[in-house]
C-alpha cells in the first residue's frame, strides 16, 4: 500500500501566487489546499489538520501572526509546522514570527526551489520528532509499540499505566505552559521512582498527553506502583496557583491520578492491538 501523501495548507491572499504554489506542490506529490483568508485558515486546520502550513503574513482579515497564534494555542493544531511567506523583511517581523513558533521564514520574491527544500526539511523534522513526545521527551509512537511487541515474545514483564485525570480542564483554566509543566513534572517523578525502586532495564514511554506506560518486571511492580502513587498524590496540588490550592469547589475536575497494571500472566495476548486494548482497560 503506498504511503499517504503529506498535506500542505497554503494561506495566501494573492490568488495567482496561491494557484502557483498549489500546482507546484501537487506536482511534487503533496496534497494541497489553498485558502485566502486568515479565519478560513484557522478553521481549515482545526477541521482537517494539515501536515504543514505555508502562511502569508499580509491577509485581508486577520494577519498571519494572529493565525499562527491561534494555531499554537489550540491543542489540535499546536504542533503543525508553519513556514511564513511574506514581503516583510524587517528583523522585528522575523523575530515575531519565530517567537510564535514558526519553523521557517521566507521573504518575497522567493526561490521556489528553496521553498520546496524548506518544506521537505520541515516535514522530515516532524517525522523524526514523532518518535518522542515534544513536551516530555519520552519515547512514544513506534518506539513504545516496539517495546510492547517485545512483551508478546516474553513471559516476564509487567506494565504500569499512569494517567493524569482532568489535564484538559487544567489546561483550559491555566494555559498550555502550566499544562506542559504538569506533564514534565509527572514524567520526572516517575523517573525518580524508577531510579529508587525500579530495575536496570525498566523503561518509561508515553502513549498520549495524559498517559504514561512503565515497562518493568512483576517483582518490581508493587514497589513502583506504591512509590509513584504516593509521590504524585503529594504533589498534584502544588501545580495550582496558591490561591486555588486545597479548594473543593471543583473537586471533580481537579488533577488526579489513575493507575493500572498488566502482567504477562494476564495473557496470552495474540497481537499488539489486543495488548494495547487490554492495557487501556486496566485503568482504575
């Protein structure tokens, strides 16, 4: 089966330029969509997430900087690579784009071959970084699946699933920076527990923004579970601003932890999909 084509969204109010870019990148083997307005770009990214956005700064409604800001502040679109394409040459404009997390910045008139290479390089970086979580740096995706496949061929393993409850509500209330801090801190606390009571071959991966999976042995499972549960329950309240700590008003929506475990003797597991589905059901 052929690999799916990478998708590009071109956001350009000059119809001739938009049509040229669309035709050129389609000829290069990409799926390309073009819009002429900033608001349309934001909606297009949220409804059908592209792999990369080529974004003009000067648009008829909201400018490209505002488009980029909205994309970066939305969980679904926050990590889409953005290449700014603009007539603005001032250093301050370039810095503003980079501060918003732009992956690259090209001024008009531009060399189409240079743009092609920059698009290719940005997409390549995304593919490479897909193996690790951008917030915690933990292995995820194919690297975690590889470890799970090893479990199918062994009878001496245990998996501990650690899930953060209500992280979405926390993010909505306190922002992405605070939410990312929670993920990083939880990963560090799990690592510290592993160093204290884990084994030399234990491994920590991530299977979503709120879910961490620890690979260990049945002999280490109980001690690790107790140490991690104790550390996290003692620490979660400190992620809140001082004025919101210890509040019971929204107790059902406050950060919490759920943990579940799976061991080889719970099997046999015939496939990776079966193992992953069983692990997901083990949350308590």
